[in-house]
């Protein structure tokens, strides 16, 4: 949830708003005189090993030798990488 609050109101209740941020909310500070948003407070992202494991399981098997034969062996990967890098090299000449 996003909460918009004036700077003065935030200053008076800073601990309450920081608790809201810790709970996953976003707090936007607004300068009421200028009717302008001046800051957005977002909680720090935390490492979630369960979410990481779910993501890995979801994409496991996406890249296989069948659908990416250029990555079948280590030698094939090296050859593909070298070829791709050479294709991406650009030279610029003076005009």
C-alpha cells in the first residue's frame, strides 16, 4: 500500500510511518505548500531463500542441449561466446 503524507505530519509521527515501511508499505512525503512529492520511503529488500528456490525450480530445464545446441559442451559454449563477442566488436574510424 502507498501512503502519502505531509512532511510535517511525517515528522510528528516518524516512528509510526517507519513501522509502516517495515511492514512493506511505501510512504511518500509531500510538500503541501508546493503540492510536490519530495521523497519516497521504501523498505529495504530482504533475501528470501524460499522465493529464490521457487524461482530456480520454475526455470529449471529452460536451457537444454535440445533447444540450445550451441551450449551442448564446454567447448561449444566457448566457441559460441568467442563468435558472439567478435560479432559485437565495433571499430570506429576517424572521419
